[in-house]
């Protein structure tokens, strides 16, 4: 058995089902964000979240500089949001926010209205490993929307789950 190539590893990881979330950061023309499926809770006391962010992402330097972010899980009706924040069709920067309704949270971060759950966060720590940073966020506020379903990523595509 040989060490897997990066492509073999990425292809194998597609077998995992991931809950889709959008991480938003920056403001004005510097507003940006990205989709993550590597998002989990880290601690309830204090409330901490963890995600892995590729340092080659255009959102990474904005996130690192701003120190705040919104974390909105995506509901069944949010495939368009996932596609825009994934860069489908070449969409970049602040244009990713088009086509959805956003609210400004306590820290100034943007949260998706209608998201199953949304967290307003400050950056607690960013730990660099290989190509990614492990982002640890401290939750400052939470908003939920019952009955929003979920958007998941599996086997290379988005799929909606209804309640």
C-alpha cells in the first residue's frame, strides 16, 4: 500500500457527509466568505466552534485580519447561497452575498436570515497546519430558524434534507 495522492485523498473524503455552512467575514467591498463542511462544535463552556480553512482561500486573509465572522448553517433552500460562496460561475467577494437576505450581528458579522442556526463569532485562535488553518471561534450570539431543513454535501454534490 502506498501513500495516497492528494486527488485520491480528496476523492475519498467525498464519501463523508458534511453539513454545509457559510462563513462570512469582512465588510463593504472587502466582504467575502466561503463554504465549509468541516465545521464542528469544540466546547459548550465556553461556546467554541471549529472549522478548517484553506489558507489559499481568498477569504482567509480577510478572516485573519478582521477577527470576526458569521457562521450560518445552510438550510434546504440555500443551495444558491452554497453555489455563490463556492465560487460557481466565477462569483467572488461581496457579490457572493447577492440573492440572499443578511442581517448584521452584534460583532458586525453577517448572518444568513432563515439559516437553521447562525453564530456570531470572534476569532479565538487560528492554528496553521499543512495547507489549512484550524479556526477556533468564540460564539458571541446565536440565532435559530426551526423547520429550515439542512443542506449537505456528499459524493461531490449538494443535497437538501427537509424536516
